C-alpha cells in the first residue's frame, strides 16, 4: 500500500536515502537553530576579533575586568561548594529516609527555579539589607551581607539550589539500599559506607550536577545585579561588567568578555553532554 | 554460635510482618526459613542481621544479646537476593572489602581473598567487574565476600531467587557442600519448598508472621502440624474431607473398607509416574500411581474405581515446633 | 536503621528557610504592607500592569513557538541521522550554559541596530520575544527527546499495518504519547519566560509600556526605592510561578500514568 508523503518525516527511509519530507524537517529545525543560536554567537565571536587580537587582549587585561573574573570565580565556587553539600545531604534525606514533611521538602526544592532572579535579589534585600531585621542585626556584628560578597553568594546559592539534588536523588533511589546494607554487615560505619560505596555509585550524576551548578552560578545576572549594588572593582561580576561596559559604549570590552564567557559556555556544554549520558547510564545500571 | 529469637514483633504501619515469633537455631546448622511471599521470613532474617529494628523482642547470637547492636557489630554475613555487588569495585576488591575496612595488612588480605576465590571457583575472575559476571557468579562472589570476615553466622535472603532454574539447582548443591566444609551457622530464606527440603538440616515454616512448624524436612513432610504446612511442603488432594498426599492413595478395582467410589476423569503419564485425575461425588481429586500399577489395573478414563488413603494422615501428635 | 533523619531534616529546613523561605515570605509581606487595596493599586498601576501584560502575553507566545519548534528539533534529533548530529545535540544546551546577559548581547548584535542582516529588532516587542525564545529553547527539546527515544516503534508499525499513513500515525499515535512531555516542557518554558531578566535588558531598550517586561520593571522599582511596588509585582510573578509548578506536578503524574 503506497504511503502518502507527509510533512512529518519518519523512520526507515523508503527507497534510497532520506525522503523530501525528512529533508524539509531537517532544514527547518537546523535553520531555526542557526538563526537563534549559531549565527548570533558566531557573529559576536567574529566581531570581537574584527579589530584584531590586540585590543581584545588589552581590554581583557584591564584590572577591572580581571577583578570581575575574580569576583565571579569566588562567588561561583562558593555557591558550588555550598550547594554540593546541601544537595548531597538533601538527596540522601529524600532518597533514604521517611519523615514528616517529606513531600513538602521535596516540592520546595524545585521552588528556586521558578523564581525570577530579580525577585530573588529583592527577597534577600528585604531580609538581609542594612535596615532589614536579620541584616541590621548582622550589621551590628560588623557583617555586611547586601552590597557585599556574602549576599551575592547567597543569591547565587538560591538560584542554583535544586541542581545537584535533582541529579543525585534519582540515582540514589535507583541504586537502592542493598549495597549500603551489605557494607554495613561487612563492618563499615555510616561515613565509611558513604565514602566508599555510595559516593562512587553516584559520582557521574554528582559531577553533572556540579557542572550545571557552576554554569548557572557563573551566568547569574539578575539576582546579583540587585544584591551587589554593582560596585565596580568591588562587587562587579563578569556578567555585570558586560552590561555596564555595553551601556557605557565600551563595545570592545563587552564583546571580549562575552567571548570568554561564550568559550566557557561551549566547554560547559561539552562537559554536560559527556556527563549527562554517563549519569543516566549510572542510573540504569542499578 | 547459635541464634535465638525471642518474641519478635515487627509491623510496618498496619501490616504485621512478625507476630511474636520465637525460633532457636542450633549452632553449626543449615536452617531454612520457608514460607510464602510476604509471610515474614525475610523480615525475620533482617531483624536477626540488625537491618530491621523489631518493635518488641530479643535476638541472641552465640549466646550474647545482640538486640541493641548495629549490623556492623553483630558479626553476621549477609547475602542479598540481588547480590548487592559493589559495582565499581573488582571481584577481588569486593571480597576484600570487609578486610580493608578492618585495616588488615595487604598481604594478609590478598592471601585470604585468593583462598576464598578458589573456594568459590572465581579465581580466574578476580580482576573483573561484577557487571562482567553471570548472576550465579555474582552470588558466589557475594558469598565469598560475606565469608571473608569470618562471620559468626551467615544469613542468606532468597539467595538463588534471581537465578534461573539450572543455576539455582547447581548453587543449591554447592551451598550444601560449602556448609559441610565451612560449618558456619547458616540461615537461608526461601519460598521454594524443594530447595528447603534438599538443602536444609532443619526447616522453620513461617506464614503470616507466625511460625507454623519447625523440624527436619522428613518430619515436616510426613507429619505436618496443620493443613497449611502439609499443602506447602508437598502435593495434596482431598479425599472424603481429609487432606492426603496423592502418592498415599490406594486405587482399587473393588470396594474395600474405608474406600470411596470415584470416576477416573483423566490419565496422564509423566515418565515413571502416572497421574490419575478423579471425580469423587462431584469433587475433583487426583492420585499418583506407578506405571506398573496403572497397567496391571487397566486404569482408563471413565472407569469406576475405589480409593482410600494408605495411612491416615490427619493431624500429627507432634506439637508445632 | 540507626539514627533517624531528624538532625538532617532540621539542618535542611534551617538552610532552606534562611536562603529561600524567609526571603520569599518577606516579599509577600512587603507587598501587603498597604493592605489589599495598596497591593491592588500597585499591581494595576499603568506601568506595572503594562509590564505584566507584556510579560504574560510574550510568555504564552514563546511557549507556543517552543512547543512547535522544540518538538520539531527533538524529532529531528531522535529520528533523523545526519552529519554533525552530535554538534547539534550539544548546541541545544547553549542557552543553559551561556549567561543571559551575554545571550542578550549576542542577539542584539545580530538583530539590533548594527545587524548585518538588516533585521532591526531592538526596542521592539519582537526583540523581547526573540530573547525569550533563546533562553527557553532547550526546555521542550529536552523533555520531549527522551520520551520520543523510548517510544515503542512497534506502535507505529501496528498503525501502519492497520492502514494509517504517516500524518495519521503521527497525529493519533505519536503525538498523544508525547503530550505529557510537551506540556511539561511548555510549562517550564512559560515559567522561565515570565521570570527572564538578563537577556531582555539590552535588546528591549527597556521602554516602559512598550518593551519593559515584568522583571525589568521590578528592577526599576527597586532602583527608584519603590520597594513595596516592586514586591507587589514580584508577588504576582511568584503566584503565577507557583501555579505553573503545581501544573507541572500534575502533568508529571499524568505522564507517569501513561507510561
């Protein structure tokens, strides 16, 4: 029975090679991706070096730029460390224990992803700002949160909160408790069991979660824009720098730093695409 | 190194898994906890191991009260139905795990692990990963791993349940031989009565959280404490309101004392034995006779025969263990 | 099984409260500072209302476009095989990995005033939509891909053997099975689109009543010290986001039932 051609391509091509429908779909999909992703990024990479390598390197060597990279690094790494500990702990709690309020905790973990970054910043100012309840108390102790690194770290922790938990939790559930119990009967205490048995079993999922968190942390803009006060050479991250330089018509620096972030992003994407299937395989081999 | 459970109770929510269970497992024996799924036998095993905490009751291992001890300190070797292999470690490292935890010197570990791998015939596979082994091999590795730390008792939770029939039979014999060599008090859980009868010195039948009977395989088979044990351990059929073993039925051509009239509905020849399906007063039953008897009596479908139990079974004089 | 989870739960709850719950509660409290009337006035103020309308409208449009193109891209990635497939696969994650402000810059350079293509979307709503399309691209693709890959090909074979052509098979067999995943992706897209800030800042030019999205509006209100107004609009966004989360939860149950 002859099959009518359809605009939706299908499996096993008939006759030789892919049909017209399939090629059309492919073209539309790739065209969309090109117009939205590839061309814009490509253009920026091209324009960055339009004036030669020199201006690019000298703008990147600017001390404010270097300082911004340093701030981003500190904030991102701090957020990753905090969220890794929190993420592992909560994942273990949710996967291995029963307790009152478990469903609520499980639902709350996803909350940060749905909150606008600017709202995150606002929320933190209202609690930790100089004239806010907790903030003023901390201020009295000489500890400034808002317009300072701690606030930026908390904001970054907020926006990337669920990432490690949600990668590790399903793997913990899948591998089940048998291996851990076997280790107990062989004499391993809880921490030893965690270190030698649980952690190796989730290492790829954990790595994936950490990479996602790092990428999210480095890319954060809205929340840190609000809580940092955007003080150049003090609390300015790379993302804040890009915006500030662009608004001040320093295109070269804006493009150059964007270029660096784009390269970092590409490395991240490669890492994600290596780690994602490995962590899925970890889940399936359970 | 015997095991004693005293009045153990365990519930999961409203489900009662163990209802005041007491068992006494002699030192050096190979005991089966036998029963249907969900009956409580795995729960009891895990309570003995310390992997479940009972609501009430006491556990004694080798004469010591172990109830408050963690699984780490009970000196039990535990083997899981799905092997619980440490997937990221080689076979060697798996077996060595317990010894590494105890910080034994490397050469001592290597020697002991090699010994054990030879014992379980896995010495060729020492550097492989568990994923490269078959199910049966993984379970042998798990046994070696548990034995490595010289446990006082060995507990096996449906150890052959995840394996296919042929491997299961092989490993059953192998477990028996291993026990004969190693002599550690061993308890294993199974729902397969053939397995329990073939392997164990003693069987504890557990159903619905209660101990139905304890005894040697032949005791349980020939003198079951109740209908449940009788039905679980071997084939049964009903004649005249009594539960009888099909091979304990006499099939006669003429009426005799205590015999009932029956019609042959079907005859199936299964190798040496012949299964005779009967209809007695509208109720279905069946008897197992030898080929010789079937042919000498000229049994055929539709014929009328008289049947009676060879020896009265009823309820035995022994109380439930 | 040894010590209970009590300490862990306590610590997790404390951390969550300090970082997430108390701050978010503070926003809703501040929004209600002037009572229900004050809240309503802040939310229906001309600039705020316009920003919210634009944001919600744009998010709906973006979600629909994402559904169509996201499903298409997922289809091509799963069912089609071509040179450079792996590269495209990796590319989909670009919006996750690239900072939003850089995304905005990147779009502006191609579609803004200095566009080599002659397309000028700066200061337009189309520009805002384009920015949102960029950041929401991966959501539908990544939710649909695994479901599509797992789809039992024998279902389509059965349909073909019963006389169904390609379109019919897609419409009646494939699409219904993808629906939970598509909806989940659309919900994620929508939630992301209403919250988006960084990528819209540059290309929109931040023109009130024209291209100012809710997040940018809130930012402006914070900067000009109208914190209560900012909190009010924030609360609206939070409520919408919560509804989306609930919808996602229901969708995942629906999807699980069909599995």
